[in-house]
């Protein structure tokens, strides 16, 4: 099983990015998927989650700005990030909840 995270980059405050997590060897629509992030010197935190039933939840700091979604045909989960702030700077990881499978991480840097 491989989870391939991509879509990170450098963006100015107020900008947007869309992260993707593509899976091989596993069908994501049967899984609960999480997006996590880890900033330098901080613990990894859960940012957003989507269940196999399509329900979502978010950490308070990103509510109204981030949206997690899935594309079953592409076996991919997305994290749309809008109105980005410098404090969103971190390495973002996707994770299949309840398993040992993690994406490799993609760097998001929000800076002017």
C-alpha cells in the first residue's frame, strides 16, 4: 500500500492550495482518511478527516477555510486549503485511520 501526497508549495497569505493523496494497493472509499500536519517544533495534529460515509470534521483553526473530499474514481483524497495563514505552514500528511499507512508528506509554506 502506498499513499502519495502532493500539491504543497509556497503561497502568500490569503492564497490557496489543493493537496492530493493518491492511493495504490488500497481502496480509499472504504477507509476513514485523515490529513495531518506537523510544524517545526510542534506535534503532529489532525487537521481534517473524512469517513467512508463521506462525513467530515475539522480542527477549529481551519474550519471554514479547509475542505476535505474524495474522488472514488481516482482513489484520491483532497484537502482544499483557502485563505491560508502563516500559521498553516507545516508538512502535511495523509493517513488511513486505524492503519500504519501514511503518505510521505508535502510541505506547505505560507509566507509573503
